[in-house]
């Protein structure tokens, strides 16, 4: 045990579904439904930047795929398959067992089999690159540029918990075991609303996930769609685990905190009933947080006061 091929066979090669050609050849072959578009996206996770060296490897395997599935969800695409590139300083079998276990468990549940990848040795630290492929009808894709004035803005799940967990783990907040326990799962085991998102294709207009914070990510829709938005702060679904924290900290976590692999989308007001029924069907928390307006810019009000978006901003690797 120990060659690159042994590692691949043991940890990454899993039987592919019928009609697929999976790990083992020069390329994988994936069946695609006629008339659909291939939707593809990739995310690179680097130790020290996106995760800590001591992160539970099972959670890391899960999250590496989840953040990519979140991009498919935000396009309204149905998963088809994924590719995994891993670069490791050494072959740590306990680590690989747990990492691949977390990865395959989600891949199986999401119907997104691992069909190929690349495995290399690194000089230092772990890097993980996942590419997902999915399919969507071109006219149903939830593009960032498709929002229209008067659309409702909707959000699944809650805001703020992953940001507070991250601050606690980084020591930017005084340690609080109880609060960490209440927030950590959302940071490390995100569950993007895949099935709901696929059902929204053809119903919603524009969508994205909130990997870099609500203000920044919603800003991408506004820019691409050449419009603005009005949000009511009191309507935002603040996670219960933030109760008791200072108001300003809550506001920053809710408005600019990233790692929220939920769906923010816009839809015509005429779709409200259908959208609420879908949320019910998929047992999701869903909140209408504001609306799209023709004038550019994001305005957040709290009762009759205006809130300045926090100066901290969203996440940017090069800022
Ligand atoms: P190549 O020489 O074409 O790069 P490799 O020898 O790297 O192929 O990989 C052999 C097979 O194993 C290929 O089908 C490749 O897709 C697959 N593979 C390699 N690493 C991984 C991985 N981390 N996860 C899934 N499949 C992998
Ligand atoms: Mg290779």
C-alpha cells in the first residue's frame, strides 16, 4: 500500500452509476440529457486559508463538495458528476479514510458521483480542488443577470452562524464553547438546498449562494441585472444561535458574514404561493427579505432608519 494508484483505488475509486464511465480511464464519460446545458463550476480550498490543518477531515471532505454543489444549486442545475484534485504532503491513511468518507457520503446523497480527479504530493499543506458538473435547461438557468424590478428577494435558511463560528475558532471572539457548539455545524457541514434549487428552475429568476456575505453577493445580482434592492433589516432571518451577542456584531455577521451555503434568489411576486409551497415541500425555512427596485444600489432600512452596510465588507482574497 502506498503508490498513487493504490491511494486512488482505495479512497477515490467508487463504482460509477449505469451509463457512466468513472475513475480509471483517460476521461470520464457522463450522460447528459438532450436539450440541456452542462453547468460546471470549480472551487479550490487551501489549508490555512479556507480551512485549518486540524479541521475534522470528514467535515472537510463534505464541505469541499458542498461548496461546489451550492454553485450548482445557485444556477438551478441538477448535479451529474464531480472531479476531485488533491495535493497532500504525505499519505495519511486515517485522514484519507475520513476525508473520502465525508466526500463520498455527500456525493451519494446528492446524486453527484466522483468520476475522476488527480492526486499529487505537495511540498507543504493540503490543497483540494473540486469541479462539479450538472445540467439545466438554458431557459431555466438562474442567472445573476435575470433579476427584474419589483421581484421579491428570498433567502433560505438563516444568516450569521458560520461567521460567528469562524470568529470563535480564530480567537477573534472570546472562547464560548456553548456558542461554538451551536454555530460550528453550519460552518463545517453546510447543506445547500439542492432539490429545492432544482425545483426553482423555471420559477425563480436570479439566484446565488452567499459564500462571501449577503451585501457583497446580493451586490453581484444587482450589478449584473442593472438594478437595486431594498432590504428590511428586521426581516432578515438571524440565526437563533446569535441571541445575546452585541447588536453590532450580529449586524456584521448577518450582513457581511460568508460561508452561508444557502440560496438567495429573486422571483416575480406572482410566484409567492408556489415558492412557499415548494419551501414547505422541501421543509426549508424561507424568508422574503426585500425587493428589487429600478434605482441602482442597496438600501437597508431598520424601521424608519437607514442602515449603512458595515465597513468590514465581504470576503475578498486580494483586498
Ligand atoms: P492521468 O495520468 O490521466 O492524469 P491518473 O493516473 O492521474 O491519470 O489517474 C488515474 C485515474 O484515477 C483517472 O481516471 C483519474 O481521473 C482518477 N483519479 C486520480 N486522482 C483522483 C482523485 N483524487 N479522485 C478521483 N479520481 C481520481
Ligand atoms: Mg493525473
